[in-house]
């Protein structure tokens, strides 16, 4: 049983269907990627989990029971549309948001000081929010999302607005929080981040769930059983072996060949490698060509258009 279970969630706004009977199981202690094109229904689902929006039908379960408003204190939510009170002092703003999530003033100040030092913004405690750069404001919002050590963190495009250095800082913090037991929902269009961070994903398109499962399993499911082989040989390059593999391409660079092989149906990697070695070539590397999440995303979304 996951930390969050969404069962047959449907939501409409007038005649516009935002979610159509979406069911998800988000496992504890994992990073779960929530994917989909703009307007697919991701934000609506996030708002329903946060109890900001009520579904027309279906139910959300938190840790095995129907979610309540008290459970929202155990959630940290970083929305894509950032919002801070610009005229407030940075420290005052952070304290206010931490206490909204149930922290005492003493605990909030202690934890916030640690986070401010970690992110190098300790000198900004008495500054006004409007004086912060976009990157520093982003850091502040991330801190206020996670400072109360929520069981569930929902991060909507958390790397938006960050330069590569600070994006890597946030990426490492997300991994650290996961390793400490947090469950994280990551909503993003960055498929590279999905491959680096996510254990499981769900893809929503046109209000419906298209696919869900482990990232590695999905990438292999949508693979086309191709192998990249690098090898050296004194004579002719390798040719196809009937019933085992075809050679789709073979490039020779100063005697070192890079070939793409298409395995016949039912042929596993061991059988293919044995057949290759039987041709007398010297194998330098042998790896599956697994499609990137970006390619799978585009394939599934365009097929649904």
C-alpha cells in the first residue's frame, strides 16, 4: 500500500473534464514522477491531493485511510506558480509559513536557520522578500516547503528558474530527503530529471491516466530490442545471423566498429552475445539501446492527440 492512493478520481469544471477516473498508487519513500503535457490534469490532481480542490467523484487515501485536513500538515507543496508576500521580511515570511504547517516558533527558527546557512542566504533574514533575486526567492520557497519535514513533498517544476549549479543543489537535496524516508511527487517536463530522480512515474494526457509504473520497466517495455555493439575485427565486419539478429548499421572508425543490431523475437542478450562471439570478433562493449523517457513521453502523447 502506498502513502497516497488515488481511486477513480474525476473532476470537471463546467463542461471541461480535468480528470477522468484516474487511479494511482504512490509508494512510500520513493520519488514519483507526475508527467503530462500542459492542461493534461496534473495540477488538478495535485490540488485534490492537497485538499485545495474537491473531486466530483473518487477518493484520496493518505497512509491507508481517507485523507483529512489534518493530513495536509504532513504535506509540503511547492506550486509551479510561486507566491510570496513581497513586503514581508524573509525570515518573518519563512517563520509564518513554517508555523502554518504546525511547527512551534522555536523549532521553526532553529530549522530555518540551518536551511538558510545550507543555502547561503543567512544574511537575508532581515531583508524584504522583494529584494531577493529570482533564484534566492526560489530557494526560500523550497525551504518553506520542506522545513517541517513532511511525510509527502509535492514539487511542481522545482528546478524552474535555477541556474545549473543551484539546480544541482536542489537535486541533491531531493535525493537526500528521499533517503531520509520522504515520499516525493515530482511534477516536471524535464525528462532528464525524471530519469535521474524518479523511481516510478504516471503519465496523464487529456485527463486520463496513460501509463504508470517503474521508470526502468517502462523504458524497457517501449524498447525495440536493439543492441549497440562496439567491436574490433581483422577481416570483414559482422553480418546478420539468421534467427538471432540483423545488422541495422555498422560504422568503422579506424578499425573500431560501432554497430546497432536488432534482435529477433524471443532472442535474449546472452544468446545474441554468444552468436556474436562465434563470428570471431573482439567485443569491446555490448549494451541495450533503451529509449529515453523524452521519446516515450512524445510517443504516448502524440498517439493520444
